[in-house]
C-alpha cells in the first residue's frame, strides 16, 4: 500500500505464479484516517472489480502495520501484515500498479467479477439494483449518502442529474429522476430516486 498525507491510499498486489498455478494482480484505491492511538481506518475499493472494504489497521512500528479481519461487509477482509520497503521508489510502485492493473483486467475478462462473500441486505435487494417503496431520494447529497451506504466510500461526487426537469427530463409522475455520480476512479453511476443504482457505460 502507498499512503499520502492527503488521506489517499493506493494498493497493488502483483500477479503471482504462472498460467497454471497463481493469482491475478489486484489494484485498489481509497482513503485512510487516524482513529486513536496507533489505530487507523482504511477504506478501499477495487479499481476494476466490485470489491470494497472498510478495514481497521494497527501501526506496530515505523516499518510494520497489520490489518484486522472484517467479516461484516459483503466483501470480507482477512487479517494481514504489511512491511515498509524504503528502497521502493514512487516510480517502482507506479510500475507495479500498472502491471497489476493489466492483470486485474485480464482476470475480469476471463472469470468475471468477484461474487460477494455474503449479502448485507435482504435477499431481494443488491448493492447495485434496489427499488422499494421505502426509498425516496431527493437528489444531491441524499444520492451521495445513499450510494456510499450501498457501495462504500469511494469519493463520490455529483456530475449531473435530471431532478426538477434538468436536461429536458420529463416531470410527470411516471418518470423517475436520477443523479449521475462519479467515484474517485472515474466510474459513473446513476442513483435513481427510488433507490436503483446502475453503472453507466
């Protein structure tokens, strides 16, 4: 992982093994913040896949920290330990990140997206498609809050929408308005007033 003072995190795991036995690479982005003492929180989402995680980490010394198991989310995180490599330059990390990104995209093309470890909501709803009478968003910040609740903190920002007839959208009772929101990887989603979430092409 690579942390910045601005609270951003990059995570890259390179491809290992060969075509017969090994693992594809993984690349993730996210944020971090200090909790208390030597604890801090990391929120990560996969750049190309659908995985997202909220993790508690503990700094053990200047060169080591460990992450704790989190089995509460749709995608589960297992405990791990991490070591600082002072000889790795920013250029080295960027090169590793790019190689892992290529491997991650290849994995999705070959095997599809990762399946959640479990459902955190009722079996009739998912993180990306939900329509219930109990959901009635009002646009703007309510759309940001809703998609953050469903898909995790990914630095969501409003890019546009059709509330109030914006962009020539109908205003009759049958039309369901939406906000277009972008995460910090540049992926676009539509968050509809009735709670549906759809990824834009």
